[in-house]
C-alpha cells in the first residue's frame, strides 16, 4: 500500500534519478532556494529565525542527495543568511561572525550524520530489494508451486508457476479457498493433516499427497508441505510448497503394471513349460508360430524345427499325416477337434500322440488362430494293449482250466482201461509194453492238467509253499521249451523253510525270469538256479529264502539297467509287452520281499543275474548259520 502513496511515488522517482550528479547538486540548490524563498515570504521566520528552513533544506539534501550536495547546500545556506539576514536582529541565534562559523560546523555535522544514515538505509533497502528480486526470480522460475494462505485457507499469493502446472493464472486463484480445489475424496485427509501440522507458529506439516483440480478439469497429483508463518513479518500466512508428482505416480503405476505383467508372463511360461504336453499356436493354415520346449523333450526336435515350416510333419507316420493336416486346416465348428496319430522321435522311438485343436474364430466365423496341445498317450495305448493281452491270457487260462477239468474224466476212464489191459490174462507181452507206455504218457498228461488247474486256481490268502517245489512245477511246465532251446539248467537247492506266498503269483514271477533267461542264452547256454536260506540285505535281522536265477547271455546294456522294471519298457521289440518284470517286481514287493538285478557285458563273462529275497517268520539254528555264510 505504501508503494502506491505520493510519498512512495516521490521516493521511487528520487531513487531512479539520484545516481545523476547534476540532479543531486541541482536538488541541493533548488532545495536551498525554496527554503530561502519560504523564509523570506514568511514574516515570523524572516524576523525571528531564518535558519530553520535552511536547516531543513540541508537535512533533506543530505537524506536524498548525499553528503556532497548537503555540504553545498550548507555553504549556500550560510551565504544566503549572511547576505540577507546580516543586519542586527534581536532574535538572531548567531549575531556575530563566530556564530557563522559555528552555524557552518553544526550544519555540516548534521548533514554528515543525516547523509550517513541515509546511505545506510539505502544500502539496506538495496540488499532487501536484491533478496526480494532473487526470491521473486526463484519463485517465478521454479516448477513447484508456492502458495500463501490466510488462516482461514484463502489464497493470498500464488506463484506464477501455477499456470504451467495447473493452467490457472495466478490472479484467478487469489481469494479462493484452497481446499475447494482439492479432490473431495482427499479433502478430509488433507484438511486433517494440515490442521494438525501447522497449528503452532513455525510448525511444518508432514508431506501429504493430494489430487488438485486443474483448470481443464483433470486431476493432478501434488505432494505438499505447509509451514506456519502467520507471525512472520512481511509474510503473515501459511506457506504451502507443492510439487507436481503426477508423472512420477504415473511412472510408478506403469512400473507396477509392467512388473505385474512380467510376473503374469512368468507364471504363464512356467505353467506352459510345466505341462506334460506340447503347447502350440498356429496360423489358420496350420503353420506353427509357437511351440513349447516340451516338444524337444518328448520328440527330440527343437522348437525351431516346428515354427514357420512343415518340417515337423516328418515325424508323423505317412499313413496318419493326411488326417493330422486335415484336422489343422479344417477344424470342426462344434465337434471335438482331436485325433491320435503315430510319431517317431529323433531317437527312433515309436510314440502315440493325441493332437487337440482349439480354433479361435472372428465374428464372421472364420478361423483367425489355432491353439492346442499335443499329448503323449503312448503309455495309455500300451496299457490298453496290455489289458487286452491280459484279458486274452485270462480267457485262455480259464479255457485251459476248463479243458483240463473236462479232460480229467475221460483220462480217468482211459487210465482204468489201460489198468485192465495190463492185468487181463492172455495178453501179449508187446501189448503189455504198449499199455505201460500209454500209462506213462497218461500220468504225464495228468500232471500237466493238475499244473494248469494250479495256475488258474488261486487261494485268497498266502499259503506255506516249498519254493523248490514251486520252481520244479515251472520247469515241468516249460520242459519242452527248455529242451527246444538247447539250454542247460543247473539247479542247486539248499534246505530252506516253507514260505507263505500266493503260489500262482510266484509261479508267474519265476516263469517270467525263466523265459527271459531262455530268450537271452543261445543254444548250449546255461541257466543257473540257486535256492538257499539267507538274510535280507536291507535288514540283516530279517530271515528268509533267496532265489537266484542267472544266465550267461549277452547281458543288459548299461543305459537300460535302470529302466528294466519300468512298465512297457522292453528290449524284445514287438515280441515283448514290457510288463513282465514290472509285474514281477510288484508281486515280490507285495510279499514284502525284494528283487535285484546285476548284469555284465565283459566278453567271456557276460550274463544277467536276478536275485529274489522272500522273508519268512522263523528259521532253525542250522539254517540261520547257513544263511549267514551264504549271504
């Protein structure tokens, strides 16, 4: 307000012109002349004390023009007084020449003092103006917002940067309540923060985030700090410093979204790669654009051989290729889009695969993308084949048992007839000889029939069995095959206690191992069977019987050693199902026993040895001693 008053305008005018020497000394002369004129015109001053206005002129000159002009004004004032006011006067303060010298000294000292004070004041004002200018430039050029509020929240000052940040002109906001521009959802929180933070003079509120309405109606996110300067001279308000963090918040949201997207992508990748199936995407014409790494693990072909070309079709059997291509190029709209086909891995292994196709269509119904899975169904196919084979074998077993049962009655009649022939009087000796041969053959047929019935008839719980008798029944059953193979069977049976087993199941185990050994050895080969009491290698407190079946065949290749007990694994090609050893291991473990294999391929010392341990409840002292030495 003071800057707008006449005195203020005069001061500004003097401030702008005081640097000129002619102006300063002219000001001294004019001021003295004005003082002289006023003194001359005003009779009381002229008559009583003409030096009063002269002194005032000197003080004004010293204050506004400085020391030099004030000394000139002092000299002019003394000269004027001497010239015009020398005649004696009763009220003159200095009636003598000495008084002129004193007056000169007093006026000069007063001019010096006033000019010194004026210079100090001007220096202080200059520094203050410099600070104000620096602060103004800082406020006007910063991108942050500086707002000064009244105690009731009305805006008293707003920095020009508000136009760059929020679009308002600074004068538009003057007089408005700052909280009316804050987002309604943030008003309660922001008001509470500022009111609790700036209640005391000099107190500073904690930083608070708020949404502030811009001129275009959008919301900008600001981070604001308030300081209570209501008691501060020249400010007298609450200063709010605000920074626009909209871009920073947007960047943080984008980073969070990117991190979440990357995490989702990793989860999707882990899910896809973790599936026990090949995940793929393809164009409508059936060309793959993406294939998961499981393709290389299942088929041995890297994904690069699948994408963008038809190389992958080479692994499909020629008979199945057209069916697979047709499914990819013409997927049905509603029917299930899947088929099973045969494929060959890079290592030459035959697999059965199931192709599942999902067609993504546009609004017109045209296919725009294909997605799907390729699943390895080889084990299921083999299991189905094995199940059918098992069912055929079971049916054959039931039929054989039924035939054996039906044969028993006529065999008994034939046996009785041969008995009568042997005991009939007057029969030739040659007839007797033929009858005895027929009786031997009938006995062997009866033995085979009983074995066939024994294989089929199985008890519901384990029964005590002599393992050597069980092995002999298997050797009798496969006697013709053993003779035809030309192999030599070495049997070594040591005294062993009976073992509680399911006889039919254990016959199946021994049959599998015997047939494998016969297939492994050439003509003249040797199969050794050793039965003896033993201790379990896993627990030396457990007593039982060990059965060892070894052959001197070529042995098992090292890479197959850990896989021979896997289901469907076979080294016999199409002649084997790959279930024999897997089933045998299950049967032995069902009897709480163990089965191990050791094989070698050294020339002259090759062969394979299967060792089966079956536990028993108790052994005699002699058998325990024998078991310890054998183990």
